[in-house]
C-alpha cells in the first residue's frame, strides 16, 4: 500500500524530524511511503494519482491539513505545538484547521495534555484523537562541540537546541546565561538550530554580540547534535509554548540533564528534581543551573532517571506499533473495492467462513490470538498485534463464528459447541499455511486454547492462557464463581437496539466497565472507538455474538490438563471478577511446568497499561531458546 508524507518544515527542524520518523515507522511496517516537499492540493493530487497513493500523513493541522483537505484522500494528522499554541488563536486559521480535523481519518497527539486541548477545541472529533508518545533513538557521531568551539573540558556548556523563533525565546536564555557567565566564566550558552526568520536571527546575533558567554552554531546534523548533547553540561528549553519537544527526550536518552521552562509541553516530559529541573523565571533558571554545577552526584542522578524514563515510555518500537496500528485501522475502513494486501480476508475453516488478519513476516514464529466470548478479532488491539510482530512474530487474529465478518447463525441457536470453536482455531492455522503456532487465548479463548492443545498437541508450540479457567472438575464446580457485584452490574446494563450504532456502542462500553480492575481508570474514548468498529464490521448481525453464552462446553477437560506438553504461561488479573485468581492457580497446578504471572490491579482484561509487561513476557515465552521465565509465581 502506498502512502504519502508531506514535508513542510525546514530540514533538521522538529517537524521535519517527526515526519521522517513516522514515515520510517510506516515503511518498516510494510507500507511504501513517498516523501513529498511542500505542494498545493492540485500538485499533491497529481503525485498521489501517479504513484497510486491511498492515504496521506502529515504534521500540523494547518500546514498539512489545509492541503490534504482538497485531495479527497483519507489522511492522518499529527498535531504540533504551533497548531494549538499559535494557529488556533487566528480565526481564519482556526476555521481552516477545524475543517481539516473534521475531515481527517485520524488525529495524533504526542501527550495527554495536547489530546485534552484538542478535544476541548474540537469536541466533535474527540474520538479520532490517539495519544502516541514520540519515539526516541539517538545516534551520536564522533563530532565534538567542545573541539568545534575551541574550549576545554572545564567549560560548562548549556546547549539550547532550538530554531530561532520568538516562541523559543532564545533571548531569555542569552540574558540569563550572560549573568551566569559574569559569576562563573566557565559557563557559556550554545544555540543550535535552524533560522526561521532573518530579522529575528539578526536580533539574536546582536544580543549575543561579541560576548564569550554565547555562541550560535547554526543547524547541526542530527547525529552531531546528539554528540553535542552528550558533551553538554545541560540541555535547556526556554520556550514559551511547546508540544512534547523531541530534543528534550533525545538529551535525556544520551544522558544529559535537562533544565526546562515551566510550561505544559515541557512538564509533561520532565518531572522537577526527578527526571530534570524546572524553572519559572530568570532567577529560577540560574538557580537550577548552579545546582547542577555544584553537585555532580545530583546531576548524575537526574540524567540517569531521565534516561530510564525515556527508554521506558518513548521507545521506537512502541511508536512504530502505534502508527502501524493506526494505518491498519484506516486501511480496514477503506471501501471494499480498494485492493489492500494487509486487509482482513475470509477463509474456509472447519466448515465455517472465518475472517482472518495477519501481522508481520510469515517466516517468523506464529502466534495465534484467540478472543473471548462474543468478541471479534478487534478484542486484540492492532497496536498490541504490531508490538508482537515487531518482536519478529507472525501474528494471526480472527473473528469467531457469530462475531465480526465470520459465519453468523440466528440469535439463540448456535449449532456449534466449544470443541467446534477449538477446531476453528486450528482450521485458521491451516488456512494461513501454519503447521504449528504459539496459541494465546483470553477468557473463553483460553478455554478454546486448552481444548485445542489437548486435541492436537503437535500443532501447539506453547500456550498462554489469559484471564481464563480450567473449567469444572469431574465432581462439578469447585472454583470461586464470578463476583455477585459484577453479575448484578452486568444484569443492569440495558440491552441495546442492535440496529442503532450509538445504542450498541453505549451498551458495549457499559458492559466492559464492570470487568476492569476496580482501581483502574477506563479509557472510554478508545472503548467507544473500538465498539463503533465492532458494530460497523458486524454488518447488522451483532446480536448473534450472544450465541457464545449458549455454547455446549462438552465434558470437562480439566482432568486431562496433565497431558498438555506445550510450555504454558498463565496470565491473570489479581482483581479478576469473572474468574477469580484461584482459577489461574488451578490451571498452573494442572498443567505440568506451567508458570503463573499475576497482573497487579487488573480485572478480567488485558489492558493497555499491562502491555509493557505482558508483551516482553509473551516474546520470551514464544522464543525458541530455553530462556523462558522461571517456574516461580510472580507479579508482572
């Protein structure tokens, strides 16, 4: 599938770097991305037609959005700081941006603050907004800033990686550092960045004058800038408005302390005295710099915490997966007449027509994801699938019978049982040409996985059983039942009008709420977006998903679990109200060598907040080496 990314920012600027990074992520995910310099709508449309482009991506609702509006193609916009901090203040620009975001297929905000502000400005597009934190990868060159400046190791370099624009407020930094230099001649400010305005550059140069306290070095290549950050005493940000500045993340990643102005775009990244230092006024900036100069142990502790924060929350792998998932959803929503290789497809399996979708390279080890009761493949978020695929796995998700685009039966009359669904799962592997797979099942899907592993053990490379149960023993039920509170709450959820999208979305979100961990916040916006797609894919047959409540489970399989030879990982929420945690321990006790991992605070769910722990655990468990996690029961 061909995409087009619009480059409208100067080379090496933050906007240019972000656009190129997003394009690289999409290229790594199998898309062909054409990078195009600024063009009007007619020129852009001509290029898109020539290269058979199906969708567009750009940064800034004004600069990209105003052009994309006229092309007629679907597009995604990543909202920049200039969008919300400056352009929205101008009525003409604001009106144009409103049209652009309303027409967009998707909107990206780099942090929760910007997402909140976007939804406040344009509540009509609130459900389109996704938060995708910027990914960071630093590649310092052999460049030496000190050598280029002709200064020794004793110099205390305060680096301001900033374009020359009033909003970046380099004049503030110049005046503050000049005063610091007067007190300590080792201190100097180095400004590195593109010049946007000749007149403002002239003002900056005049303010610098011939002072040894300040140097402007112009634009540095990205690798040289990373090397300069590594040599600096601190990296500064003096902007009056920002949106998750990538330079701060890069500085923290290379191990340089950061000192930033107290504005939301900075403080969403920097926690004062934990991952960096924050100031509010000139005296504050000078005081914070002195702290770094006077206490090397404190400075070292700051950069180590900052580096750990960036590597934990701003990985390139997570950003790649998020953009790949966003465009996967966009592709799925294109008209059926558009031929897209990555779109889901119908296969014949076990006498049924099942809808299947794959992620990653078919030559990699396969992971089959089996959803729970009444759940389609969308229960496995595309971003979750992309994260697994990014770990060199071939990921397969599919719609059960009576869900999504698969075979549908009249409500209340399922002519199939649990063992048929297990045969379906194995039939999906046949349909995609996979002889043996790692099987991951959640809730009912975990029961299906157990039955499949017992039926055809040679085809199951490993088992991962999430929020599920071994079922009954020969003597009948002996494990804790679902919590009465949750059953009552579920019974109180009003049945929807299955023909009305809004009614169904409300119903699905309300039904999911009681299943979450009681102390957890529910991401209802994402829930509503997914529920809407569930309705759209079902083609008016969504009521039939309730057939899973009437399934014949057949004879108990729990007494047979000792026969399972596949390495087994049991993942379970500590607060699961449907299958209390005793079900997880019963599974581990019954399956030889099984390992239990408990998700603190989790309910009957596999929530996004658990992915940073669960995804690495799954990749370890599905590896071919012997480094699987130990037998001990621990929390993830």
